[in-house]
């Protein structure tokens, strides 16, 4: 039961995606969700010598990873919705090429698809 750290395979891209989210509220929520693993690791019992998976692995696999993925997928969808609305508004005021080449690229999220995302 010494598991003290969870290293996500897509951890770097997840943190990059979180940092690129439009709203601070979303970033804060995701960062809190990511940090909640510390609570799980410190309070959930591990498996035993008989091969019982235990609550720690189950909590990480089922609850925490599922919750992180659900939230990042939701926030990415909202980010894209806001981005599309902003692009539509900007295209009324600015030439289309300026919006597409000089504005939108700075607001895009990393082009990674998380498990469960369409």
C-alpha cells in the first residue's frame, strides 16, 4: 500500500489542455479535480498480499480517472462552443482571414482526443 503518486499517460497533454481552457473557473475546477487524487491516495486502503485489488486502485480507476475525463470532455465542448460563438461575432467585425489566421489559433485547445470523447 505505498502508492503515493499516479502518473497519467496523457498527463502532460491534460495539464496543457487545462491551462488553455477559456474560463478560470474551469481551470480551477480541473486543477482541484487533479489534486483530489492526493486525498484518495492518503485515505483509501490499498490491496493486500492475497492479490485483492483493494479500494485504492478501484477508486483511482473508477472514480477519479472517470471524473477527470468527464470534466475535461465537458469543458472542452464548452470551450469549443464559446470559441465558435466568438468567431462568428468577430467575423462580423473583422475580415475572415484575420479571425481564422490571427485570432482563433491562439484560443484553440491542444488537438488531443481523450478516451470517451467524440
